[in-house]
């Protein structure tokens, strides 16, 4: 599913090339440094928002013509423009669900020593064992 939302970008004209970003349909705000980073941050905000909602209560995007820049939160902070930002929600979800999660695991000292002697990656061994135990191997 591709989502396309109108986004208000406000360039503050400062030394960092800061863009203040408002996503009106999601009541969202973020910022980026330079235009490329601003678009990336807007896309990330939209992706995180939709990921958290898990297909429930995701507002439909407004038409770009329905957005009044002069009513934007950051309108008085610089030069504002409106653009559309797209996000592949399914791809974003896959990326988020395959990220690594840090877990603390306790093993006996002697077992850790043996693993190190054999140059074993304990995280990989644990992943393989969990997949086998869960019949996912």
C-alpha cells in the first residue's frame, strides 16, 4: 500500500538549512537539515505513524489543494511550501519488523568460554536455535 500525504515544508533560512515539517493529516511535526533530509524525515514520520496504527484509524490523505499553507504551524518561521510525500507502508512495515532487537541473555561462564574458543557468534546460534524450536527453520 502506497500512502501519499501533503506535507508543509518551512525553510527557516538558518545556517543549518533547517526545514520545519508539518504533516497536517496526521497532526505530525518533525524537522530536517536540507531538503533531502526533510523529505526523509517526513517519510519516516508517516511510515512510523502508519506502522503504529497497524491499518486502523489511518486518516485518508487530504488533497494538496485542501491545505492552506498560511494556517501551517510554522508559517511565520520562514518560507513555506507544500509538497506530497509518498511511503510504501508494506515495505516500511517489513523493514521495521526485521530490525534487530537487543536482548540480554545469561549463560554459564564455561559455556561462554567454549563459544569464544570456537569463534561462535552467540547471537546467531541463539537465533538458529529459536527458529528450530519454533519450527521456523
